[in-house]
C-alpha cells in the first residue's frame, strides 16, 4: 500500500444532489475534496466530526451555527462537532478541501461513482 495517491484516481462519492467528494482517509482524520455543481445546495445537517475547510474555487454562501457568510477563494472555516451548518454554491459551482476529524464513517454507504480527471491549475 502506497502512502501517496492522486485526486484524479480516487472514486467519487455522491454526497448530495450536485455534490460529490473524494476522500483520503487516515487513522485520525480524513481529507476530502468536494465539488459542488452550480447552485448546489447542501442542506442543514450536523455530525460529530470537527470539520475544517478552505474554498479553492467558486463562491459559497455558508451558514454555521446560525452565522451566514458569503465566501470567496481562500476563505476558511472551522465547524465544531454537532454544529448545524449548510452551504449553497454560487452560479459557477465550487471546489473545497475539508478535513474531518475523526474520519467520517457515515459516508461509507454512499454511492460510489467512477474516478474522473481533475485539473487543479
């Protein structure tokens, strides 16, 4: 087993309608690359995992614990476990990277989609 992988080789997870993710999971944390289609909605939800993220591309309207903010690339967030949050992607969609600690176990039953090439430049 290699310690390295390429994001384009990771299978995609169908998280919500218009939202897919790819995950590299370790023992204590999981790093997810999440792609949101234009105007995709992540409904309000909560989970026990702490969630730290950064917006790479696009714009988001993010609500965490009742605080709403419009985010542009470079914006970061930290969501304590069990805190309600939701997201709406802008008209061009969005790419985000998020760290979950501990790793999410609730994504193990999500539909698996074939890997797909990603160009991060």
